[in-house]
């Protein structure tokens, strides 16, 4: 009975959340690797869902769009599995598409991207890694990363949501 009530509560709370689309644009000449995270920020960031087959590459000048966990295997590059972290503390992995991922799409939103950039061919770029979005549950989103003397990123990065879609933009 508790499982049924929990499932109904998740489905009903989905009306106030929707995973939405994430758009990733790499306007640099670097290869971009992404590790995407979605969560339910209104309930202590639980559940949290991360792409299992990361990093997700986007070549220099490229872009990718993910509409939901369940359609992610049909995109290039594909995300075939997702790791779910719940309040129980025991992660589980789901292959997309799955009914569980369908439910979680309705109760989570894109929260963060842990990313790095590499030169074409694979070698690391100095100061080429960072996280953007809601890095710590309940904290304000990090929406802009720009080079400073202390951290001379070789790029500028932006994270924002508009019209129910999330955007991650990397540019020179």
C-alpha cells in the first residue's frame, strides 16, 4: 500500500515539475565531455538521476538535445542507462526506456552538468573542467563561468532555463 501511495504522490507531484529538454551547445574548438544530473529540488534533491555512460561527448562546434531520460538512447551521443539515487542511499541503474525513468522525468528537472574540455585528440586542456548549475542541493545555481586571473578558464560557460528548457552553452 505504501508503494502505491508513494507512486501516486510522485505522479501527482509531476504536474509541478517536468524534466524538460536540455540543450548543449559547444561553440568552442575543444571536445566537450558532459555528465548530466537531474533531480527533484523541492524534496532535498531526491531522487537524483545521472547518466551512467558518461562522459557524453560533444565535438567542437557541435550540439545535442535530450528531451527525456527515455528518449536519450535515440540521440547522438546516446545515453543508454541512468543511475538513480534515492533517499534510501542505494543507487539503481535503469536502461532507457523504462517506466521508472518515465515517472522520474515528470518529477525531476535538469540540475547540473559536470563537464571537461579536451583538445581534439584527447589531451586535457588546463583549467578545462568545472561544474555548472545547482552544484549543491538547495544552493543558488551557478549560471556563469568566466575566466579570471585565479581560474583562467579557456572558455565561458552559461547555464539557464527558459520556456521549460535548460541550456548549457560553452563558447570561446
